[in-house]
């Protein structure tokens, strides 16, 4: 029997003419856009978009502004430059990005790999084999992030082949999967898939929810199945202009994620990808959101606000200014409400004068005569 999620994926909208049957759009300008940057909206997400409105449509419906971006770069993170073999990026010393799928449930208009998505042929097994060879030869690699496209849109057989081959490499300690399936095609997460995934622990999954409107009963069920399979879940949200660029929206999303046992991981400043400049927000917007979250939601719900630096510089955290000044007596700080507080620096009184056990700095150990083991029992 054909899986239900495959039908949802097959019954998709890919042309402006098809989309015009559901929403009021000017077809001709969008035809120009889709010739350069293809469109895909699966039937599940289409129905959700029609129900929820612009919070979702702006993420997947083409925009003529995509063709008039003079700021963005084709490969903003220099993934191709740092690819020693096809579809594998090795930038950080101990981890790699391994692209194993060219398929997506929807084509996000803000995608970092906008240069590839929809125009990228299937990734051949021979290319994936090159990646396996590279991993085996580079023993410094301990963390492999599988991405694409979306790895969870591979067949069960293909996905398990990849997981098994990576797991058999002894120096690879952690496997991660980056996926948007739980938010855009949650029906793909079924018990059979979870049974495959849980065989390859330690395995982590980073999901991608951008707006509270994506958190449906189907999405909740998908995340529950993964969490019940012992798979730690993190979420990466992209900050998008006129979609989720308000403290209240991001705050609501972070709370919903925790309820689904998904740890907010990153709040990404939108990448400098050509065709996406109309999505980018000022850095001050992200800082204002982070300052709002601190103190208003649990620390568990506060992600790291990060910029993936253009040119392959890697991710850097961006934080509001909480420390106003430091001197030898005190640290002056500002809390999330803007109130000023002072925190005294540690006392300079030697430990021995404070009546504590002295520490032998030369030997690096406590004198044996000062150890009272019996008093612990």
C-alpha cells in the first residue's frame, strides 16, 4: 500500500497557474520567478496555508522581489568552496555537513540552498559513496549532519543504508539530521520510520518551525513519535520579515516547541542568499526579540540568536548588551526590563585566612590529613 505522505507530496502545486486556482495572484510575474526559482507546495501545507494565511503563504509563494536582489550571494556560506567531495562540506574541525537528499516537502523561498533546490538532480549513490570514503579517511570527524534537501524524504531503505554506513565508521560519534518534515509534511513521521532511526543512536534531529501556525495536531504527533523514540529534538527558526519578526510571535512559538519536547536551538538571522533580501530583518530586530524572551519564557525556551557569516565564516552568536561595565569592585548589569544592578566582584581574602582548607598549588592536591572520609558516611 502506498504511504499516505507520498500522496500528499505527489499532489502538490508547482506552477503559478495551479496556485491561482486557490489564491488570488497575478500569474505572469510569478511565472518569471518560477523559471529561475522553482515552486513546490505539497497538499498538506497548501491546505494549512489556505487556513492560516500570510504567516505561511509568504514562506512558500513566489515573490517578484526574488528577481531583484542585488545584495545576496548565490552561495552565501561558501559551502561549495569548502566541499572536498561533492555534497559534503567540511568547515569545522570535527564535524561535516553531508547532503544526501535533493527533495523537499516545500520549497522555502528563503532557503540557503536556493541555488540548488528544484533544479538539483537526484544525488547518486556513487556521490554518497564518495562521502563515506571521505568520512572514513578523516578520523577527526566525530559529528555528521545529514541534510539536503530533506533526508527524511528518502525511502526507508535508502535512509537506513546511509545511517548504517555512517554509523559503522568508528570515529563518528554523533549523527544529526536536519529536516523540515515535522512542520511541512508531518505524516511522513510514522512508527516504522522511528524504528529505523532509533537503531542508530546517538542520533539527534533538528526540526524547522518558523511560526506558531505550523504547530498543528499532526506536527505534535510527529514530534511525539520522534521524542518517544528517544531522539533529542532541537528547532532552528529563521527570522523572517513580515512572518515572525515580532517578540510575541517568537515567544509563542518557543513555548509551543517546549510543549512538544522540542528544544529551541537556533534563531537564525536570514542568510545573505540571492533572491531573499526581502526576508531579511535588521539585526536590532533579533536583539529586541532575544531581550524580550529573557525573563518572559523559561531559559529552556531561549534559543541562540546567530548569524552564519557570509563567505564561510561560520556561525556566531549575537547577544543583547547586558553587561554595562566591569571594574575591580563590581560588575554593572542591565536586566531584561532595563533596570540596572550591581554584582560585587569576588573578595581578595586568601582562602587560608577565611578558615578553609588550604590548597597545595605545587602538588595540586589537598593534604591527606585534611581529608575526613568517614565523615561522609
